[in-house]
C-alpha cells in the first residue's frame, strides 16, 4: 500500500474512535458529543481476513462547546508496520426536534517507519432520531491527503436499539478507495462500559473485508 493510500485509510479511520452514538470503531460519525465534564476511552482490534491486523486506541473529552480527542494506530500488513496518530475536534448541537447537526475536523501524522504529516479531514454531520429506538446518521466530507489527491468522505448509517443495552448498526461508507457495507452489534455491560463487534464487507475496491472487536469506557472527570 502506498503512503498516500495509508494516509487516506488513517484519516478515514481516525474519526471512528471519536464517534459516539454510531459506536466506537464504526466509520460513520454521529452529530452528538459527550456531556460536559465527561471523557471516554476506546480500544479495538481488526483482522483483515488473515492478511493483517490493526490495533487502535483513542481518548476524547468534552472541552467547553466542543469535544477533543487523540487516537493512535498500529498496523501489521505483510512487511509493513506503520504507526500513526491523530487529533480531532468535534462540535454538535440540536437544530430541530429530532434533528442534530455538527462538524468534525481531523489531522493525522505518521510516527514510523518515518515521521511526517499524513493529511486532514473535514466532515459535516447530521443525525435524525426518527424514533426513540431508531436513528439515521449522515456524513458528508472530504479528505485532504498530503502529497496525494483529495477524496470525498461520505457515509450513512442506521442505528436501531431494539431493547435497553443493545444497539444494532448498519452502515455504507467509503474507505481507502473501497466501498464497504458494515453490520455491527453493541452491548452495554454497565452504564459506563460497552463492548461491540462488527463485520465490514468490501463491495468494490482494493481494501480487504474485516472483523472488528472493541470496548468503550465513559467516565466523569
């Protein structure tokens, strides 16, 4: 994979650990931020159908009207062992009854095999809570890849909560020049801790399909 392709993959993936309602590692972010005085830690690992693994962790906290986050990623794919990190700022608020809007800004750097700026991303976020148990998330954005062509960054997700503590998420999105369809489930173990698992199926493009398992812990400062 070229450096530009890795940059696109990372910038797209970075928003995931900072998503809230859509859940952990999912690609489509929601138009919601943490409550004042709250923070969140997330970690997950992905397996690329036996061709490699990705390990990622992130932390984010509410700071005034925005949510700020940092994330790190280490990947094993063939002979490559890239390690990367990034920063995110996110804002969201209610607009109309059941409808919230927001934006997300992300910047990413590579730590090894060589250091350098990878790129940035800007996205508009929209969440429509059609019912108490059903929400639609829409992302419209663009990736600005350092040393490579820019790309659109769009996705849509449907989140269903059939019973307290359980959430099912389906999403359609683009990552690393590949179209994906993902289905996942999240279980709230306690009010503060949740675990989730998903399957992202590659529909077209060079990116591999993957299984992902993750955990989230939310706490007050």
